[in-house]
C-alpha cells in the first residue's frame, strides 16, 4: 500500500509542477504583440517594402 501512496504522491507533484508552469505561461501578459494592428494583420510583416513606421 505504501508503494501506491508513494507513486500517487509523485504523480501529484509532477502534475502540480506542470499546472504551475502552464499558469505562468498563460499569465504572461508582458509579451509584445507587434503583428496585430487595429484588429488586422499588419501588412508590414508580409510586404517589407512598405513604409510602416508611420502607422505604429
């Protein structure tokens, strides 16, 4: 019985670490979002010859 309890504890700890890492990844609000501009994909990503410095 102690082997089952030990395995269950290890599995719970692994899931807890995974859950904390996923929560940290989801809560990361400081990432840059340069590819979206006013709800549409910025054309500067696909057409680098455009002068897009004025639109930002």
